[in-house]
């Protein structure tokens, strides 16, 4: 027998009020499997937990009030890539909370990164569901779909705190414990943090070749630790972070060569990462140095002149891997080496 669910406008005591939704036994079991507890089912339906409990009784369903899913309690106690990567990701995008003496870990992401959240779910608690919800947004933030994954585990939360220094209300206070700074797996932790609160992005300026940038958000002390590690491992200058209007600090490395060195450090021996950020990181390639003389031949210059009416200067620059300024000089005949080489070529042809 199906059970009828009221909306907020319905009067549960007035049986003349039109019913708004029919819930069958099969639908209830599916909700239970998807949400894992009566409380979350109640929140989904917009009713109280008592109503959900009464529904289960009327449908003759005898289930515990919540599903107990298996958890890998020792996941973060291990010394491996997965533990360090996901700890870094949680340091950036996770939340540790405590309710009635039970510690909980929760991660919320944009729905576009749901597949990435599934990777974490699959290695720590495979049967546990991932929930999707519309985030209403506020001020200048648009409404968007979010996915979330949460677990209650004192062991996991304790390991995150003792080993990685990740605790409650970490956004404005987080720093890495000293024993992590020289750990051989630290690059996995930083890659995880980058996938949460950092990025590689391409900076395209007018008439310039695209430059890849690496950027990380965090506390001032934490970013000082990262800058020191990058300086040591990548041979780059140790930069200082700058404070943003939201009181968060940002560390930025600009230029393809610097971004490429950081990428090679972060992604060495990597098996887990956020694909959309990795796809940007691999675009960092050093531009050849030495000017037009070492990059363009006389044949290249002639082809550029022939194609100048068919392709834009930016397209020509991309095709021949030079700057827009060099293309302009070739078209205007301002590069002396090409003019001399052209005269010698013509003179040689007269002698044949």
C-alpha cells in the first residue's frame, strides 16, 4: 500500500487536503539506500524524522535508523601516495567537525568534480553514497549544484590531525607539522592541496605568447612553507605570498619555465590528481630562446610573407612558435640576417 507525503502547505490532520506525493515501498528503500539514514531522507523530503519513521512502519519496513557503512579506519595512518594526496586535498577543501563526541569528515565540491570525489569514496568507504544538492548561492555567487561526502570516524579525524595537522576551523590557521616538511611523499600532499585550493592557469596577454601560472591559496605561514619547499626542490627563488581582500594569502609563480618545474615536482610518480587541473598544467612548455635568427629559416620567412594575407599575425606566431613582434619584423623586412641571406641566395642563383 502506498503512503502519501504532505508538502509544507498540507495539513496532516485534514484528510480533505489533496495529497501531493505517493511513496511506495520500493521508493522508500531506494531513498534509504541513497541517503543512508532516516534523518537525511527527512531532509530530502522536507519532513521531520518522526514522519519518515512512521512511513517506514506503515510500509512494513523494518530497517535501522541509519546504515552502517564499512570504513578503512587506517587509511591516513599509511605511508603512501593516496594517504598524502587526499590529506592535502582535505587540508584545502575538507571540513572536520565534532558532534556529541563523534568526529566527522565532510567534503563538498562543485558537481563538475563529482568523479574526483568518487575516487576518494572508492578507496575509503566504497558503499557510502555521495549526495548532490543545489547550493542557493548568496551575494555575487550564483546558485550551483554541489556534491558532498561525509563519514563519522574518530580514528580518521585523529590521524588527519596528528599526522597532517588538519583539525577544526583550519581555514585561517593551517600550517604543516614540522615532521612533514622533509617527508619524501610531501609532493603528493602539495598536489592534493593544489587540486583543492590552487591551480595552474594560462595567462594570455595581447600580442604575447601564452604563459602558464601556478597559484596557491592559504595562510601566510603555510604558503611560506610551500615556497621554501618549491625553492629547494625546483631551484626557484623563494617568493613571498600576498594578502587578499578576504584575508587569505596567495602565492603565485609566473612563466612557463617556473610552472613546468613545479609541475614536474608535483606530478612525479602521480597516480591520482584532478584531471581538469592536470590538463592545464601540461600546457606549460618553455618557449625557445635565441630570437628569430635561430628559430626561423629563410624559407620560413618567405612562407610567412606569403601567408600574411591569409592568417593573422597571432596565428602565424603560433604556427612558427615565435612572438607576434618577430612576425611583424619579418613582414616589414626589418631582420637584417634574412635580407643579407636573401641577397646571397639571389646572387648564387645568377652564377648557376
